[in-house]
C-alpha cells in the first residue's frame, strides 16, 4: 500500500512538471501582439505601419507623392493616400481596397480586408468581441482590436475613378455582341 501511494505521488509530481514546463516555455516567446484598429461604418481600419512591421515588412512613406511602400520578402506593395489601387512591384495587380487608404491624425489606416490577400496571412474574425486574429507564415500572431470610432467618416459612394474602372470591366465582359457580329461576318471562312 505504501509503495502504491509513493508511486502515485511520484507520478503526479512528474506529470505536473511535464505539463507545466512546456506550457511556460512555449508561450513565453510567442505572446500575441495587439494592435488597436478602428471600426468605421462596418469596416475595420488598421494602422498600416504598425500592422505591416509586425508582419515582418518594412514600410516607407513618401510624403511628396503621398505613397506608402511596404517591402514584404521580395516584393514591394505600394498604396496611394486616398487611393484604392494596390500595386505590387510597381504594377496594378487587380487588388482593390474597398475603402481608400485614409490618414487619421498622423497615422495612415487601410481596410483590414486587404491584408489576408496581399500580405499572405490567415485571418479569423470574432464579431462578438470585435477582434481579428492574424496568423503569419512564421506562426506569429497579431490581434487587431477594433474599437468603434464615430469621428471618422469614410466615403459611402464609390469615387468616379472607381466607377470608371468598374464600367470598363463590365464593358469588357459584356462585349459579347461584338464577338457575335465578327463571327457572323467571318462565318464563310470557317468550316464546321
């Protein structure tokens, strides 16, 4: 009976040490970084520099051109203040912000929605606590706390530039009639 009791105490002590040590060492160096964002008209805006640098990118601001340049690994992402087009390595790539990059005070904010596609991070959103969890490729974790900010107004209607871009895409996709007309004109030259 004494042997069983001593053995149980030894096993309990061993299990306690085994479970406590890895937990302490695993989370000591991998503590999530928290960034304060803004919740405006249902959009989560994040500070561009704080977010990008915590994702392992370098950020440069060109005050003359009002452009932000984010160097992520071997690519350069550029965004224009009050613009919606994202360029990678100097070329527009089809990514568009749903609201323009905005300056609030001395901080540049971008919509959070673009980060997962452009920065290559996986994102989850907890609507109850208004918090986004971002996991980078190196398993580092950022928490974006989105607090409502009613002092900021975002454009509710798309700009004329954005409308022109959308109309061009629609016209390009809807140009079936021109194709049909050309096919009818050239029918005699092709065999079935």
